[in-house]
C-alpha cells in the first residue's frame, strides 16, 4: 500500500542526516563536550556512537525495511502486544520533543532578523531572557504569551505542514536536497571564519584538550549515551518511518554508516565553530573560557550574539548565517518527527496523508503555545529532561529488544545484508540483545535515583511531578488509547 518512495539513495541519506543533524549538534554537543572534560568526552562519545548508536541505527533501519511500515504497525506485525511500544516512540517524539522543538526553531527565525540590526545590544543576556522571552520569576508564574514567538512558531508549523503533506518524494526529499547542502556550506563558511578569529586557538584547546580523569566518572558516560540518542534521532520511530520507503536491495549497513558518520562529523565541526568563537570572546574580555561558556539555550542565544557584537566587521552577516543554519538544521529534524507520527496515523486510520498532516500541525501549533509564554523556557527544560532521560531511553531499550529478540537474528542479518557467520554480525546481535538493553536500563535507574534524591535544577517539586511525571504519564495514556483503536484495514493493510 506504500506507493511513495525515495527517488534516490542520496535523497534518503540527506533526509536521515537532516533528521539527525539538528539543534542537538550545534548547542548540545559542544556544551556536553566541554562540561565533560573537553577532548575526554570525545572518547566515550565515539565509543557510544560506534557501539550503541550504530547498532540501534541498523536495528531501526532493518525494522522499517523488513515490515515496510511505521513503527507501531511494524511492531504489531512482529508481535501484536508490541504495538504500544511503537506508539510510545512516536508519542514521545510528538509530545515530548516536537512541541517545544518547533518553538526553539521559531526563536532562530526571530534571531535571524535580530542579527541584521544587532537588536541584542548592549546586553544580549538581558535581551534574550527579559526582552525576548519575558522570562517569569518561576515556572509556576505563567506570564503572558510572547507574540513574536507565536508568530515565528506558527511559521515553522506552516512550513512543516506544507512540506510533509506533499509526501516523501515530492515533499521531504525535495526540501532536504535544498536545505542540507545550504546548511553544510553555511557551516563550513562559519568554521573557516571562526577559525581565523584572534583567540580561537584557546577556545579550541579548551574543546579538544583531553582530561582523562573524567573518564572515570559515570556521568560522562551517561551524558555520552544520552547525547548519542538525541543526536542520531533514535527511539522516535523516525528511522523506521524513513526506511520503509527504501528499495528492496538497499544497503542498510552502508546507509547507517553514512548517517552516523555524517552526524558525528557535523557535531565535531559545529563544536569547532562554537569553541573558536568563545575563545575569541574570552580573549576580547580578558576572561577565562569557562566564564564565557554558557549552557543550553544560553550558549546559542546569549553568548553567540555577544560574540557576534564583538566581531571587527560583517557582524550582521555572521549572525544571519549562523541563525539561518540553525534554522535549517532544526527544520529538517522537525519534518522527520512529524513524518514519523503522520505515517503511523495514516497506517492505522487509513485517512489521507494531507488531512492527517494538517491535523497534526494544527494541533501541534496549539500545543506549542504553552512553550511561548514567560515560563516557556522552564517548562521546556523540565519536559526535555524527563523525556530524554526516561521516554527516550525506554524507547531505545524497546527497539533493541524488538529487533534482536522478536525480529530475530537471522531476519535482522538478512535485512542488513550481513554475513550470518561473520564476527561483526555476531557482535551486533550480542550488543542489541544484551549490552544495549543493560546499559539503557542502568541509565534509566541511575537517572531515577538522581532525580528522586535531588530536585532537577532545583525546580519546585510539584512542578516536576506535573510537568515531568505527568507528561510521561500523558504520553503513555495517549499511546495506550491509540493502540486500542481499530486498524481500519487490519494491521496487515
Ligand atoms: N537529532 C536532532 C538533533 O540533534 C534532534 C531530534 C530529536 C530530531 C528528535 C528528531 C527527533 O537536534
């Protein structure tokens, strides 16, 4: 029943890479690396990418390719009682990530325009938190809706609607073929530019200097695994949804290598841009690097504008390029999130794609509104933390178990085009069957203990219960409810 298909292998790889490369590479990776010992982080990260990331990427590709279906339908076909695990993945993607992700993409549009007149001067911190976000004093104080953010968020949802409703070949593939090369050129330009800024060497040194003592801290490894998931878009049903449109003879192992390698390279390169620029700023202000480095949203939306303002010339151009590449990176990831949900719902309800996508985008826009108020940043932080630490980790665990136990060794290897007796084939299966589930379960428990002993970021506990625990419960309830509905033309449809 699937008529749509990728027009070319390049189109598929660009789309999968577009999903993987996102805001996570540009602000999350550099900061994670820095916090966990600079160069020392690269070692656990690369191990985690090569071990867990690569194996799960192949597993998700194989599931999509084998069943030619979205994750809920694929899981149902493998074993009826697994359908809910598929809905969990797409529900975590939509409610747990897309709703706020589209708001952050919206910010990049606002900042693109702010970078032309350098609106953030003289104080980028005050500008971002006070004038732009109108951040309230506490997460319980909702504060008003920020209309400039609502407007840019609406634009993002309309763009997603327009592209995803056109389908895979004429929507997503066409858009990605334009967006990805543009984003790569922009990033390379920024890389060369920032590399030659005075002081960049000190920034790069802070980024790449190894600190092996950190390797003994479990936290470093946990961050490395979390970053692997987030960055490679694993556990959301996205890769499954994209792989269903691949031709029979696709080389999944080679595709997985391209996606994983490309995403990792991009993260490392984005780190060079961010750290060189921070080095430049540190030299300018005569401060050590760690005083100018800020985490998360602060890094991109505060420290970067500050750095741009201190550039000797071409400031609007540098800012505009930076926020444009951030926008493109974010949008290509959002498209994949929406596609994963849309293909799951069209499978189940047999409704036309255009109608389903329109409903998702309209509902999504209204859902996003809760992150556009004065307390939006706090809410985003709380939801993101719980979704990544629990929702995603659980989802990865389930995919790993499904692929290796339910789909099974020989089918998995058939689809991966692997040699059944090769050492590497056996190693993948062993990773998926034992090591990855074990590591993910440990991660889950470790996060739970940490969160129960200490309120995350010192937020008020009732807030954490409602927005964190409640959110997870709501995602579970929705997944369960959809699972109970009838397949319009049977799951084999
Ligand atoms: N992988 C994307 C990034 O690095 C984020 C993302 C998460 C994309 C979830 C899709 C789904 O930013």
